[in-house]
C-alpha cells in the first residue's frame, strides 16, 4: 500500500490526492511509513552513549565505597551517605544502588561468610501416603495478658492433618517437647518420619535420643519457611479462627480454648486438602465409609431428580498422597 501511494506521489500528485485515489487514510500511510522506517534502523538505545552517564572513574569510585572494609557491614543506603559525606561520590543514591545491585552487593553485606560458600543443607523430602508415615511439628506463641506469651507445642499427622499431640506452656523448653512426644507415641503410635524446623527444642539431644532407632528425623533448611508448610498452615488456621481471642486471660484459658478448637477442627473441619473429609475420619480410617455414605446419598438424589444433573454425581475421593517438597510432576 505504501509503495502504491509513493508511486503516485510526484510533481502532479500530493500525498493527500494519492491517498484519495487509492482510498487510503493519510494517517494510515504516515503510520506505516514511520513504522517501516523504524524497523530498518540498525542501532539500539543500548548503543547510545547517555550524556549524563557516570564516567568509568566515577563507577570505580562507587565500587570502592561498596567494597570499603569500613563500610561493608553497612546497608547500601548507609554506605552511600558515608561515602557522599566523605566527598568520594558524585552520583545519586538511586544510581549508587543500581550499580550495587548490578554487582550483587545488595542484601546482607556482612563479611561473616561469602554467600553461596560453605556446605548447604539438602532440601528435605518426605512423603505421606498414609497415616503415621510423616508427622510435622512446631512451636508458636500465643498472646497472654499484657506482655505474657504462652508457647503452643503442636504435632500433626501430615497425611490426615490430625493433631496427634499438643500442649501449652509458659516456656518453650525441650523437656516439654519430650513429654508431648512420649505421650503421643504411646497413644497414636510411631511415625516413620518426624519433621520440624531447626529450633533448639527440635534438635535437642534428648529428643534425638527418644527418636533414635525408631523414628527418622527430618529438618527444614534455615530461613526456608516452605520446608514446614503443614505446621505453618495449621497455626494460621488456629490464629485466624473467628473465635480466637485477642489474648488469653491465663494459661488455663489458653489450654481450654485450644482443646475445644482442636477437637472441633479434627471432627468438624471438612478440609480442602483432604477432599472435604475431616482429619479425624482420615486418621481413624473411617473416611472410606463416609465416602460410601455420601455416594449412596448422591445416587438416590440422581435417581429421584435426574434432570438436575448433567452426569451422575461423584462423591469426593479419599485424600491423595502428599508430603514435603515432593515433585509435582513426579
């Protein structure tokens, strides 16, 4: 189209007249001609020297400030203003930060250990395809009166999401963890794997002695919250419950409320991750009876009101295998 208009344009015909003859809007002609001109350009903005860019010496001055032993333990912002006040910099704070980011000098800049050096802990992988195959546990704080904080010890069976053991204490001591698991093992049986984070209570010698030879221990990587997702999710469910008090009046109040909540959660909460079965039904092995009852009821409804269903309704299945850091494609 552009070529046809161009052929007509000359001493006798203007662009306006040529576009009229061909029935082409002038705006379209100019737009396409400018677009084609841009596509034929061989240069890029990356090749253009910015007139206000820092000189190589100025960039070197920024790197020297960032690498200064006296400033390496400070944040990028603190390092900038220290260098600026000393007359060592001639750039803005945003430019200083951009150079620091390009050289991976942001974040924790302390020389305690080079990032990426030293042995890294392996990613924990644990499967839960049945009850008592994998337990997870953690400790969380509960608000008491004033500045008082209580400590909730809570262990759960991952496959069924069932709370297998819990207690609330004034202190998060390793002795309370030992007592909780001694009681849980006696009442619920032994899991194959017990997973936790890296707290002192979790890695205590006393707990390791209790598990030695009978239960395998698994631990989250430091600062990786996703390595213990099931315990974290249950804590969130507890603290976001509408009946959760702003604070507990006493430790007895906290224990009474938690006992009621965990019983309600276990027996009444139709868990999405359990295909709407309750933790109690899955843990005790009656979930398949519940599914059969649901399916029988759906069959009766389908028989009585077939026009209400596009196809025969199916009750939710039993819970699928799950676990920690399992491959979703495997």
